[in-house]
C-alpha cells in the first residue's frame, strides 16, 4: 500500500533544472503546486495567457521579478501574479526555497507559458 502511494506521489512530481514541482491538488479552474527552487537557481522569466498565480513562500526567501520590478518575498509572505504579467522567481539563498503556487484560470496546462528569458535555453514564441 505504501509503495502505491509513493509511486502516485512521485508521478505527480516533475523535476526541472532549477528544482522540482509537485501537484498537490487540481480541479476545474485551479491547480495547487509545491515548488522547490535550488540555491542560486531561478525559473524562466515568463508569462501566461490564460491563468493568474498566487505564490506564498513557506521556506526561505525569494527574489521575484514582476513586470520588470524586483520584489523580496520572505517566509510567510505572498505575491499575486496577474494573467499576462511577466514574472520570475529565484532563490538567492543557500538553502532550498519552497513556495506554494495556486493557479487560477480557464486553462492550466504547462504549455500556457511564454518564456521571455531562460537560463537553460528554453525560450518560446508565444502561448497557444
């Protein structure tokens, strides 16, 4: 029984060059993720055409870029990312950053990402 639960949990975790995310819950119009960002790493500078996001830092401290403005977000603090806003989160600390992301919108697929800048060579033209 524990093995089944473990494999189910691992199938919901996606590893990325900057860390990993785990889908905790999802339903019509929302998705909740636990996201880990490794020390010194950052996600793409990106935007979404069909969703907004709410990020709450639960461990560490983040540097968030939102439409070109840098914001520091400490443990227990949050930032809202409106649909269409350019955004990025990075971990300037020496410990893993963990935040909870709540996505809201009519489409929540991973292909609703326009990467404007990316440290790992993954850039895209525009969202579908």
